[in-house]
């Protein structure tokens, strides 16, 4: 019974993402510049940047990973090592980016500016594509779990 509730919730979440992606796809993109708060980030201290990095993580994906880990049978050392590896890998990407910015600030700034420009030009397509893909995946996985 517990697996059925999780599958139904995942299906509802997947359906919501599909609806959101379809809505954003039909809505014509409106031109907009960067938000006002983004200009202040460029001059933020390292403490503020680290706090914002923690706050702005993709918590939905972190939650999905945690839910998967909670469903895992953590009865062996291998299971605990796999969970620890997942947590380290999830955090490592953030640490690598921070260290790159500390050790090579000019190169990091150039790459981050290029990434910021690319994301600004493709934001709408990314939102629609990711919403549809994650929604389809969650819906298909939950339907499979309900049927199997």
C-alpha cells in the first residue's frame, strides 16, 4: 500500500509538471531582462554567495533523491556507502564551482557570464523542456509501479 501512495503522488507531481510545461509552451515568451536582484549578486561577499548557493539548490531534485534513498533498504554497508556517495556527489559539484571561482576568478567570471547569457537566451525553452521531460518520466514511472 505504501508504494501505491508514493506512485500516486509521483503521478500527480508528474501530471502537474506536464500541465505546467504545456502551459508555458503555449504562452508566447515575453521579453524580460535580468531581475534586479541578479545585479547585486555580482558584488556579493563570499558568505552571501555561499548562502544563496545553498538556498537556490534544486530542492525538488534533492527531495526526489532523498525519497529514493528513504525507500532504499539500508541494511548493509554497501547501501550506506552508496547513499554517502550520492550525498557527496550532489555536494561536490557545488564545491568544485566554488573552488574554481576562488582559484581562477577571471576564467570563472568569463565562463559564468557566457553561461548567464546562454541561459538568458534559452530560459523559456529550458523550462518547457525540463518540465515536460521530468513530468513524463515521473508519470511513466508511477504508472509502471502501479501496474507492476
